C-alpha cells in the first residue's frame, strides 16, 4: 500500500522549493554582476546594474497591475452569467467562503477544451476564467476541484510570486545583453595580466549567454512547483482529492484538434492555465506544468 501524502507537507515542501529557486535566479544576477565588474570599470558597472533593475521593474510592474485585464482581453473572455453558469457561481461562492477571501470575478472563454486560469495581483482584484468546454464537461465535484485550485493560486499570491521571478529574469537578461554589447568598447589594460583578463572576458561571455537561459529554466521549475502547491492547497479546502484528480483525468484523455489548440490561447498565457492548453508532449525542464500523470498520482495518494 502506498504511503499517504499530507497536503500540508506537500504545500510546505513546494513553497520552500519555490523560494530556493528564486534564490538561485538572484544568485545568477549577483555572479554575472561580479564577473562584469571584474571586466569593466566598476563605476560603469553600477550604472548598468541600476538601469537593468529600473527598466525590468517598470516593464514587469505595468503588466503586474494590469495582469487580469491583459489576460482576459487576450482570450476574449466574457463575464459569466449567474443564471447560465449557475454551477460555476455556486462553486466559486462556496470556495470563497472556505478560503475566507473575497469572491473573484468570474469569466468564460470560448473553447471546447477543458481548462481554466486565475489572474489578479491580490484576492481583492482577482478573476477566474473557465472555458466553455470545462463548464460543459465537468461535474459538480470536478468543477469545485478546479475552482479550488484556481482560488489557491490567488490565495498563495502566485501572480505576485511569478512577477518577482519575471523581474529577476529581466534583470539577468538585460545585464547579460548590455555586457555583450559593450565588450566592443572594452579596452585591454596593459598593466594587468593579459591572459587573466582574456579569461575573465571569456568567462563573462559564456555566463552572459547561459545565465538568462538557466534563469528561464529555473522560472519553469518555479511554475511547476506552484502548480503542485495549488493542487495541494485546493484539496485542503475541498477535502476531496478525487474531484480535482478526475478533472485532470478528463483533461488528459480529451482529444483536441490542432486548430482548436491554436485558437485556445496565446502562448504567453499558457503558464496561467491549470493545464498546458497546447498539450505539448515535451515534458521536463522546458515545461511550465508538471505532467498530468504526476499530479494525478500525488492527488490519489492524499
């Protein structure tokens, strides 16, 4: 018999792992900055650092404060109807009471695929959007499981967390690009050991190329951990793991045409959904979601 998994332990482990992954991205930024300071003039380096931080903060925070509006507009979502989508409203109202948080605004997007996403910078400015396919194909318990999963993203401030991740990745990428572009203007110092300086420049170039890629891979890992956390948090409030597990099984087994996948959502929106709307077969380091099999297995052990 398989050992049962505690949803509280699962939540705590995933939160710790997410924090450690954020630390890794910040470490990339510090190491890259240190290498650049060794190659370029230290005074010039600090100007570049300040520019990278300010630019990435402005760019990401504009999106952060308008995340719900941008997400809804990109999928052409419409407000849910209390009469037409009564089960959706009942599930959201019940879960809002269970979570002790304001009820999010509810929206519906046209798609035969079973899917849903949440957005908004905090519980007071949150939205949950379901596909028409999800509202047709999920039963009451499955719908509640998915709603609870999305409410968990809101309660765990995942939009805020992923925004922090985006800011750090932005700083690493900008710093790397500025370093690579300014190498043409770097003067060799005859007083220094020429070989040592060449080694530092080569090290800086390699790290400037690889650091943004590595930071993006870490971002994908954070996204996967937040999905596991939302699954476990959702189960904590529904007390019925089978609801969400059965919903994920239906997502796994449904067959969506390539044309429907293309119409479902912009690729930039994919990480927000409960499941990758494009049903990409590539899993692992380059995936924003854990495999459905893995998530179902964990839920069935709770």
